[in-house]
C-alpha cells in the first residue's frame, strides 16, 4: 500500500510561506501526487497535482525530488483563510482493480494573525 | 462551487436501521467515489463506480453497497447500521476512473449520526 506520512500539525503567521512535506516511500511508477485542502464540515478541495520536479498554479507549488519518495507543498504568503487540513495523496491499487486515493490524517495548518 | 450535490445533508438513524445517501455528480463526470470520514480522521475510500459498474472497493463490509445510474448519479446504501457508522459521507465525481486523471470534485457531504 502506498501510504503517506505528514506532520500532524503546523503553525504559521499571516504573510509567511508554508511548506508541508509528505513522505511516500512506496509510491508506484505510474502514481501521481495530489494535494487536497479541507475546511471543517466541507468536502476536500483539489489544490495541485504533479508527477515529478516542480508544478506551480495560482495557489501553490509542488516540489517533487527525483526519487519521488517525498513531496513538498508550498503555500506562498498564507492568510487566515488558509487555516485548514491539507492531505497528501498517492494512488493505490486494491487487488488489481482500479486504484483509489488513500487519505491519511493530513496536516492541520493553523495560520495566526 | 463544485457542482456535486449530496442529500440529505444531515440525518439521524438508530442502530439496525438502513440508510440511503444520494449524490449527483458534476456535469460530464462518469465516475463517482464514496468516502467515509470519521471525526478527526481523513476520508476513507468505500468504493468507486465507473459507468454504472463498481470499479474498486475499500475495506468496508458488504452491508455498504452502492449504485450508479445512467445519468451517473449515485447512491450509497448502508444496512444494519452500527454506532461506528456515524461519520461524514463524502461523494466525489471525476472524469475517468484512473487515480491519476486529475482532481476529484467533492460534495459537501452527508452527516450521519447513528444512535
């Protein structure tokens, strides 16, 4: 099983850059790495997805080293509204059927004023 | 707004009862996945439906079952409810069944409480 390991929680202040690192030692060759954000009592929301090197969109960057055994989500200049749980996911296969996504416990990011 | 709608938003049942949760997928999406999220935990994969067929299942007992309809909407049925079934049930739609086909669009969830 391709599991992920993330810090349970992180604290930051408004305006800072936040980097959340995820370990996924057993990632499969064809797997992508995907990050989701979740606010309380809401469904997760897609942030970014990548396979290798660096991916950037309007809200975040994703850094993936050559061995792909870890990845780092970078949130530039966070605000109070970025307080949420962040999940790192890689795909997994159950008995040869189409894969599903395994969510770990995520990282609870608290942004303070 | 994701376009995925779930109903009901909240419901209360008692042990032993049965429940049906419904999900309308985002327009154009042919795949629906269901997740269970207990308080303080990440979502746990229940199963996925692709073009009306079950296409992968997580570690949940057979009393968790589902359907996908020709319009790609979906139902999650849980029989013989147990106290531990109390959770937020999330539906997510996507285009294609591969785990690497990009983002899942989640609904707001159905909060089930079993007494």
